[in-house]
């Protein structure tokens, strides 16, 4: 079995889908699969003899990808072409959505096509394209691919009547989980300039309107106004190379911080190596992830928080989330509710026993999402279709 992953986002480009593909590919390769990655020309090439060879060959994700990917699948003698799909990464162009049927035809049905939805956002088509048409294009792969994978229950519910070949496989943390000792944690806090009396709130990931950046600032402001020595650590790269709205939204956040007079209480780390991200996640007292569309297992940043045993405050999921229990594994508040978020952060800060329990349970819950289990689930899907 040779699996050719197709992804518009890959290392060193920032973004969760690229990191996800890298970890999944390495795990499958370690289990004996032949895996390669066809990706954007801005990504980093590797030695073709490496366990996970990467080919950064695609300069534009438009209709030209149809013959390009077909040619690469033939060259690699791939048995599976597996698309890692996130609408924004493909520049909102619909060519990728229509491609599976062409690839199957070009390979005379010798290549299977799998599709993982990392989101269900509709692509841009043309001015005044209606919601129904854009949704039809988004869901087209459910009717053409040999198998379709979603990462969370809400997406499974939305697509469950579209295809009989639908499987839910959650994502894992793109940052290897590590639990620091109290001494290691204190040392990292000192490195960042925080003492034991600081209430350190962390946020991990890109800043985007859907991720509640303004709620972060408002929550910090309320805690400071209440007399708490609260600080905010923004961990990782703030803007994405595949979403042009990130830069403008970052400026909005900078202006909100200045308007509240919180500049000295907010630290931006910028892009970091994995080990540094891990250290900063451990250093935080509370990880606040106020997604405006609610918590979801599609969020790699949330999975990283769980893997690091963070005390997480996030927003109520939009649908069922049976894998996580509110009040045990993490705390939920309403989206855009800075007052509720401030109360939840304060409740954890004021109750060390509660903080310790939530940290322990978060790490325990992350055991459901190991990469080896995720890779085994993928193999089971491939083998079932091949039979």
C-alpha cells in the first residue's frame, strides 16, 4: 500500500493541517506503510529516500492540479490518493473538490481516493454564488471519493446522510504532550518573566475572528480590573500563510490591547519549535481557547492543551462532544462571554484542588487521541475499501 497525501499546507508553513499530515504520515510509515506527500511549492522538500518523502511541487491549486496529481500518483505507484482538505488552504478554489473523479478515471480505477474534511467551510466560486451551490461543491467529494473521513461528531452528523463511506477519526495533538515537574514549570515561567504570584493565561494558535481573540483581551481586562495580577501569553505564530484575514485581525487585537492599557500584560511568542511550545503550555495556569463556533475535536490546539494536561477554559460545543466531559476534563463557557470566561478562570485560580483535577483529567482524556490509534483507524479504512 502506497498512500500519497495531497495537502496545500505543509511544514514549514504554519498551520494545523500541515502538522497533522506530517505526524500521521510519519506514524503510518513507522507502521510499515509507504507514504509520500505532494504539497505546495513553498513547503520544505526532503530526501526521496526518507521514511516520509515530501514533494513541494504545486505552485497553484487551480484546475492544473488534476493532471499534476494524477501524474504524481502514477509516478509513485500510489494505491491511495488522500486529500487533506481545509477550504482556506486551497485558496477557496473549487478545483480540488472536483478532482477525485478525474483521478479515478485517469488511473483507470486503480487508484482509490480518500478525503479528510478538516472543515466544512464552502469555497468561493464566483460573485453571487448562492449558499446551496457552494455547499453542494463542498460536499461533492462525499459522492465521488472511495472513503470520507471527518474529525468530529458535528461534521459526522452533517454529512451522515451524504455517503455510506463516512468514518469519524479524531485528530491528535500536533505537539507531543509532555508534563513538566513543578520545578521545570517554575523555571519556564521565570524565563518568560512570570513569578509564582502571576495568574498566567495562555492561548495557542492563530488569531482569527472565529477563535475569539477579542474575548481573550476582554477576559484579561476584566481579571485585571478585579485586582488580579493576570497576564496573557499568546503562544505560537499569530498569522497563517493561507488565510489573508489573519493579519488584519491581529491588528484589531493589538488595538484592543492598547485601548485597555494591557500592553505590559500581553506577551507574543511568535513561531516556536515544538519543545518551546510544550514548555509554554506547561507554564500557563489556564489555557483559554474562546472559539466563537464552540470547542471541537477538529481543533489541534485544543488537542495539544489536553495532551499537556492544561486546565482548559473553552466555549460550549455546537453539537455533541461525547469524548469530553464538562466540569471534569475542561470548563465550558458561552462564546463571546468574557464575563463568564473571567469567572471560569478565577474559579480555577482560586481552587488549587479543582485546578489539579482538571489538569489530570485533561491529560487522561487525551489518551483517546493517540497517533498510533489514529493511524490504525486509517489503515482499517483503507483495508476495508480495498477488500
